[in-house]
């Protein structure tokens, strides 16, 4: 199928000046912004999910004291430090997590908690350094970390 000169010119105009008054370059730029916003929202969803997964982990180890006030405060402080761009030292031992230290396997519990907490802290730090919309994450953690101060 061949196009006449008029049809070919019309097609070229559509490509260089699509309907709606925006140039193709403007539409491409707008699409990039939409894609960035979508990626940022996806990253934020992952962070929220992983932050809340730690609640599940801590509740699963309740018999070791993991769901008590003290370990919860430790976790909230880690998240607050991460989002406040402070130095973060993830606890590694039962004593540092303030778990029931006299129980068998409690150190394995502490390592499991440390592993996930470190993962969440890394996600938060990556999000902060990627130039994403930080205020949305701060607002979420401000509400979540009620035992710690998110600025």
C-alpha cells in the first residue's frame, strides 16, 4: 500500500505535532515524568510492605519478647534514624534488641530481626539518595514510628 503525498504529509504532521496541542517531545517528557512517578510509588509500596513485614516477624517471635515495647522502640528508632539521614547501627544481638536473653535460640531470632531491619534501612536509604519524593516517606514513617522522632 502506498500513500499519496497528502497522506504522507498528514502523517508527518501527526508525528511532529500530535493532536492535543503538545509536541512529540513534550509528550515524551510527560511520559517520562509519569514513569518516574509510578516507579517512585512502587518503591514506596515496597518500603511500606517491608516495614510492616517486620511487625509480622516480631509478632512471630513474641515468646522471645520481640513484640514487646523495647524491641519495637529499637526498630522505630532505626527507621527514624534512616529517614532522618542519621547514622544507623542495626542491633545484632538479643541484648541489643532487648529480647529475653536467657532463652534458647534467642540469638537466631536477633539475627533474623537484624537481617530484615537492615534490609528495610537499606531500602529507605536508597530511596532517600535516589532523589525521590522524600516527604511522602517521612509522613508515612512519622505516623508509623510513633515511639521515635521522624523530622
